[in-house]
C-alpha cells in the first residue's frame, strides 16, 4: 500500500494527537477495592481507563476526609471546632461547604437533623460503646445546648457557642460518596458502585448494561427485605439495627436521636432508605426522615418530591413512594408486612 505523505501528516498525526489528548488509547478495565475507613467497611468496583489507579486515588481521598472530619481524631478540623471554647476557628473551604450543607438540611427539616446532637449521643454511650440510659436531668441539661443555630459559619471561619459540640456523621458519608463519584467520572469511569456501609453510590449501569441491584436490609432478620434496581443514583439507608443496645427490661435504644427529646427516635420507623441523584441529600434525609416518622416523612416527600424513599415501619409494613414502585422488588420469603405506595395527592 502506498502511503501518501500528505495524508499521513494531515490525518494520522492529528488523529494520534486526539487519541493522546482524550486518553482514548486506553481500553477500559474493571477493578475492585475494599478497605476500612470512616468507621465502616468500604467496597468499590469501577470500570474505565486505569480503573485500578482511580480506585486507589478514591481511597486516598476518603482517608483524607476521615482525617479532616473525624470527630475523635485530635488532628481533625471537627475536633478543633469542638475544642475551641467558643473561639472562632479557621477551617478549610471543603469543611465549610460540608457544614453549610448540614446547616441547610437542618433548617429544611426543621431541626430533625441537627449536627449539635453530639453531646447527647455521647451521654448515651454511642460514641464510645459504653452504653447507658442517661437520667432525665442530664438529657435536659445537654439538650439546652442542642440547636444547629448555635453554629455560626462565615466564609471559612466557624464559631460554636460554649457547651456545643458538632458531629457530621449523619451527612459526611453521603457527601464523600458524591465527591468520589465525581472523581471517578472525571477520570473516565463509566460504571461504578461505591458502598460506604449502607451509603451506596452508583455511576451508570453495570458494565453489561443491566441495572445495579441494591439490597435493602431486613431490619427484623438477617438478609434483605428486597432489592432496588437503579442506575446513576445514590441509595442511602438509616436503620435502627445499625447501632443499638438493649437494657435489662428488654427496651432497645438506637443511635438516631430525636433532637426534641434527647431519646432515640421513637417515630414508628425502623429503617428509612432514600434514593436520589445526590448521596449527600440521601444521607441527610434518611436520618432526618427517620426522626420525623412515616406521616411527616410522607408530607415532606410530597412538598419536595426530588427524592424517592422506602420506609419500614415498626410493625413490618413498608411504605414506598410512587417512583420506587417499579424499582423495588420485595423478597417474598422475608416479609409479612403490607406494602403501601405513597403518591402525590390528586385533588
Ligand atoms: P445515619 O447513619 O446517616 O443515619 O447517621 C446516624 C449518625 O448521625 C449517628 O450515629 C450519630 O452520629 C448522628 N446522629 C444521630 N441522630 C442525629 C440527628 N438527629 N441529627 C444529626 N445527626 C444525628
Ligand atoms: Mg444519614
């Protein structure tokens, strides 16, 4: 075959340049990676060019966020805020954004989500594992400082009032899941599943084009209550079964606290699963809706409508929003509860 010199320069070189620029020269690979961080076992799988290296970078990002946002690490920014004795603390822009998001969601949920609940959680022993039921005077005293409006954020400085302590555990994992999904997408990943212990983030579909299957845990027994099939979505569950203790009389106390009472949320719900495009919104809402209870959660969904949810009630019944009706498959063997579809009111 005769190679025309002109053709060579006009077509082949630009084509090679284009290939080099857009990285199209690398074929997609699939990789998996698991590790422990953020107080949970994290698993990731991804398909894209250099997927393995991208997952390593994702782990590095998550470990860095843990160092920055851990409530117990004396080097973290959250620790510095909690030990500031009412003085102003300079924080990074990233931490300011996370706090601002938590404050916005606290306001939107009328304080059902409240990052200042931390001292109450500590009194119950949820931060140390030394569980106890605090006496009412202790709860009342601690509750007097619980109010997200006691956090004053301005640009990248924050002041919390004396006696206030914050914990972003109810929103940070969702926030970090979004960040990691963005990182993966930027690196050309077209298909991925990131599971931060109940906080699931998906990119695209499975490599074979089918939907990701996300199990919704059965709060009453081992195994799944059913499966959600999704693509390009986050799915986050808050469940009473995740961390709890039982007293001598057989009462169960779990780690999601109602900021109005200082007691574990007794709202009639045992788990809340939220699906939406952003993991941080799912995470904030799953905790807040758990506190609100089924009726108020349904009203909240009707007023916003930018997410879907699946509620498991204490009696085993399941309420799910319209948009999940065809997405959720109930596992026949594991439930006796009745399924109700929540719809927008049509008057
Ligand atoms: P999640 O698993 O996302 O529902 O978050 C639960 C965690 O958030 C708990 O382990 C506490 O650290 C914290 N938490 C508990 N109750 C609340 C609340 N009402 N508002 C904000 N954070 C909470
Ligand atoms: Mg949450």
